[in-house]
């Protein structure tokens, strides 16, 4: 479908790839990997024709269409979320614009409606709704102007558009950066059954493992293609590295012995010409490069430390927090002690990010108070950052910008070095930095003058493994107080000294590291335990707790408005009269009944599923293939029914949760 041959591209004398070739066929699922700054995004830009290669060619199969998700920002105009998701072609986008801006009875409107219908608009819209829901948009967001969404949600809306469009080739630049774990699960499944080809850049091993059937690595200007998923790639890469190292060592030995001969006999008249020919032999050799490794390891560096704060760092008292009518916290009490390094875990949407923002003071609570301790300075590091970096500044200038007077250029340079800006890299203009390089610069800026209360939301987004290790190095030296959210189990294990579990607005502290938390909760899967709810292994432990949880999940998983959340609605809701309340409590009772029924159905199906699984594992199916086939078919049917029933249960639980919260208000 797409052929790159002998493509060469360099920026300012630095070669990103040299004579790189790649053949992409229909149905390919390729993961594109490599360290930050290797040129992954640039390769996509070359494929898309946004960057011209210095040499070589890019040839598309005639008629093949593609969809592209950029790594960082994507544009939005006045369209609604649903319109954005349906704008699968320029024609469609134009028609949607007219439909939104003209009155129903105008001629233009009718013409646009025809275009819309000709393009299967109604079907598209239905599919778009489904996909938006999968990516955790609420129905109430569909008609909201896309530009009122925060950056991460705009990217999600664009991602939805690409999935609605279903192009022959999806080109995705780190799509998982914008997703939470639950939406990630949905997205992963969706891509697995996607019928077109996929070329995806990602640093997320699990995601790649589930999805790709080959891996293309950019390493030192070359593309290497490996068959299989990410694990397979690692295995083959190790083997290749060993082979390369052996070949390199052999060649070095040969060079040394030739050189030694030349050195010894150069002065001797009788052997001079032989010595000369040995030197020529060295010259003519196709020199192998030293295998990767040494140059990207993190050096020892003493990071600047913040001023010491009081023992009690920050306190939340009687805090209520809500988004619109959905309550996330009610009467919350919390306190952090100096020197703690706490990871926040719990189901997605339980309010982890909200808690960080409340602690950081970037979000004002509806009610209650936040008190900072003695000499505390809080710093907030968000997942989607819009750094105020002058784009014409160099890395070094940007790092020094706003740093206190005492900070020397030498310190700034060393810190840049610790975050893998090597040599001339510090003189690069900010405008050309890759996604990971920008995140690293943000970290350097913060760590040059660190606050003594540090609140970080997914700080490893965009970072490759070496950069994550650099951050681990910095944070393990950090003497201030740290609270953070992360999906990276390795990172959590290296940093966290305590764990705070958040679910249904309730906080449960664990006074030990992540493994202590796993042990206490008897969790078997380290990654799943990150988003486990109350009772951890038991998804539907009772009715009350999970219902409230679902309500909260719906609340905080919903797109953040750029304008503040609707506190006003909360207060207005409280003032509603009693007649309305009575009506609501009737609806609540009905929904609760439906919920109980849905729960019974889920349980029945789960029983059936267990029975069938047990039967399949028994001896009979081995001897009787047609029985095995039948059992498998039944199991699949039950599992499908179970998925539907669980979705119904989820939806009802969320509704009941909302109604309960409202009826309490
Ligand atoms: N227009 C440009 N001028 C000069 N250098 C550039 C330009 N665009 C990119 N670069 C440099 O080329 C390198 C590759 O950038 P690219 O964005 O392709 O990296 P990447 O592999 O996608 O990295 P990441 O994992 O951080 O996203 C980077 O070091 C970047 O600073
Ligand atoms: Mg990139």
C-alpha cells in the first residue's frame, strides 16, 4: 500500500535516517519504536508529505486513503464533538458546518443535508456515538463545542473521528498518551478487530504486545523490521545486539592487528609497502559502529533540593467537590506528611486527578478548605502541559528562564545532561523538539528549582525508557513531598513509599510500597491492581459501594471543561423543590429495581460461563471434538450476552448513582 525506498532525512547536519526502506501492506499492524528524538514522528511526517526527504522516495498505492493522529495538538473549530467525530472527509466536514450554521428551512441547509445523507451521514453518526462512548465521552458531551474540551479530550475526539472514518491505513503517533486505562482497554480491542492497516508509534509495551504483528525500530539512522509483537522484538533485538557486538569486536581486533603491523614495519624499508597496504586495508573496511548502550546511560548527578517544609505539608478539610451535578468528594479529609512519596491508585474516574488538582490549588473545592503547611510551595505537573516556552529560545535558555538567580548555567547544563540532552542538543530551538524532548525539558525546568510539594499526573507520558530512568533517578533523590499518578508499574515500584487507594470518594492509605499494597489487597496482577475498586477482586461486592463508584467514574472520566466545572449547577440543584424530589425518588426506585434485575442476570450468566469453562477443561472435549466445538460456541454466546448484560448493569449503576447523589442533595 505504501513503499518507502532509500529515504534519507537530516536536520542541521544530524542524520535521522539514511537510505531507510519500508514496505507497508494491507492488513499490516506495525509498531514504530525507538528512543525520544530518534525520528519516529518525522518518519510519519515524511510519509504524509509534510516533510520532504533529502533523498529517496515515498510511493502510495493509488486510491489508498489514510487517517493520521498527530502526537501533540490537533486543531478544533466551532464544531460539536459529534460533528468533529463525523467529519470523515472534507466534503462531510463542509456539509456539517453548513448544517450547524443555517436554519432548517433554507436551501443551503437542504443541499447540505443531501450531501450528508449521500455520505451515509446517519449511519456515520450512529457509529460515531458508539465510538465516542467507547472513548468515555458522555452523551451530554456530544453536542458540546469541541473547543471547550481540554487538550487531551480534543485528541480523543480526533481519534474517534479516525475510527469512524475507517481509512485503509491508520497512522497514529502515541495515541495512548491521551487515554486512561479503561478507554485504553476499549481502544485496544477496537484496533484488534480493525480491518485496515495500522502503523502506530508507542512507548507502551503492553499496548504494542496486544496489537502489533511486527515492530519497526529506528536506531541510529536505520530502520530494522522484526516479526512478532513487542516481546518478540526484544528477544530478537537482544540476539541481534549480541551478534553485532561480536562482529564489532572481531573487526576491532582485526583493525588493531593490521594497525600494529603497520606501526611496527612502517619505518623498515623492506616492509614499508606492506605496511602501507595494511593501512589501506583498514581504510577500505566497511567499519561497523559500536553497538548502542553506553552513550545513553544516565550519569550520576546531584539534583538541587527544595527548601525544607513543615512536617504537615498540606491538609484538606471537609472538602466537597463536584463536576456539574456529579459529586466526586463529600466531606473529604486528607493530610500529607513531609517526605512521603505517595502513588494514587484506584478505578479510573474515581477522582485521582481531582485530588491532585485540589492539593495543588489549581482547582477550588465547592466547599471546605485547603491549608498549606509551613513554608510549603506546591508545584503541579500535568499530563497535558502547555508549557509557556518561547519557541525561539534554545533548550538551555528555556531551562534557565524563570530559574532563581542562584542557578548557574553549569547546573542547568548538567541537569539537561541528566535528562539526556547531550552536547549540542542544549542549543536546539524549543520549536523543533520532539514530544519526549519537550516533556524532558519541562522536567528539567521544574527540577532546577523544585517545589517542596510536588504533584505529578502521569509524568512519564511521552518518555522513552532511558528518560523514565532519568526521572526515577531525580525523584529518588528528591527530599520534598511527592504525590503522583502513574500507570507505569516499574516507575511506581521505584518511587512510591506509600500508596493511597481512592474509590467512591473514599481514601484508604497503605503505609508501605506498591508491593506491600499488592500483598495487603491480595492482588494477583500488578497492572490491574492500579485500577481495582473497592473489595479489589470483587467487582460487584454489594450494591451501595459500586453504585456510588459508578457515579463517580462517570463524573471524573467526563471531559474537563476548559472553563471551570459547573459549581453553580450544584448549588441550584440543591435548591430544587420537593415535588421534583418526589418524582426523582420514584424514578430512583424504578431504576434500582432494574439494576437488581440486571445484576441477577449478570450473575446467572457468570454462573453459566463458569460451568461451560469447567466443562471445556474436563476430559470429554479432548475425546470429542464436536462437543468441544459446541461448548466453545455456547461459551462465546454466553460471553457475548454477558458483555451486553454487564454494559446494561454499568449504565444503570451510573444512572442510579447519579439519582442517589441527587436525592441526597
Ligand atoms: N524542523 C526541525 N529542525 C531541526 N531539528 C528537528 C526538526 N524537527 C525535528 N527535529 C529533531 O529531530 C529529532 C527527531 O524528532 P522526532 O519528533 O521525529 O522524534 P521522535 O522519535 O518522534 O521522538 P519522541 O519519542 O520524543 O516523540 C529530534 O531530536 C528533534 O529535535
Ligand atoms: Mg514523536
